[in-house]
């Protein structure tokens, strides 16, 4: 029973990180659309570009965390430090 709970928590972390990355991608896409259609003032566009860069970085970070976490699923337990 304990191994089933542990396995489901692994998948929840993986799915959560990918879902978070998808949310940040949607925010980045929205900001790109606003920049292309010319919403706001030049100061607002500077803020949109900075938020766009932050959202892209966070999305890539969550994808990297999820991927590394997924790769650690199959590691042999004999390789752990004792």
C-alpha cells in the first residue's frame, strides 16, 4: 500500500509540473498577442516583455524539474549514498 501512495505522488509531481508549465505558456502566449496587437503604452509594453520573459523562464524551469524528477523514477536504489 505504501508503494502505491509513493508511486501516485511521483506522478502527481510530474503532472503538476507539466500543468504549471502549460499555464505559464498560456500566459506567455497571451502577452505575446497583446504585444503584437499594440495594447497599452510603451511603459506597459516594457512590463509585458519582462513578464513574458519571466513566464517563459518559469515554464522551462517547471518542464526541467518535471523531466529530471521523471528520470529519477527508474534510478536503482543501490546507487544511493549511505
